[in-house]
C-alpha cells in the first residue's frame, strides 16, 4: 500500500509531468483497480451478498483492463 505522502508526491509529479508515460499509466491502472475494490467494499458492507459484489468487482476490473488496450 502506498502511504499518503507517497500518493501526494506521485500526484504532484504527475501534475508537473515529471513522471514518464509508463508510470502515469501504471498509476491510472492502480487508481482504476483501487476504485473497483472500494466499490466492492461498499457493496459488501451494504448488502452482505458476496456473490453479487464479486460479480460487480469482476466486471469493474475487466473494464479497467479494456481501458488499458
């Protein structure tokens, strides 16, 4: 896991254009998958339906993969 300070440094570097394009893509990929995981957590907390939430997580992660192409 990245600490808040690491995330802040990475965000500032991205804004400044100091990070190579490959690293920017990796950060975007991580952001997408982290968003999917957060949605899964919210879904599970609200519904306690693991099957429903896992299928949503799978679709979300597949969308992240499609975005990379």
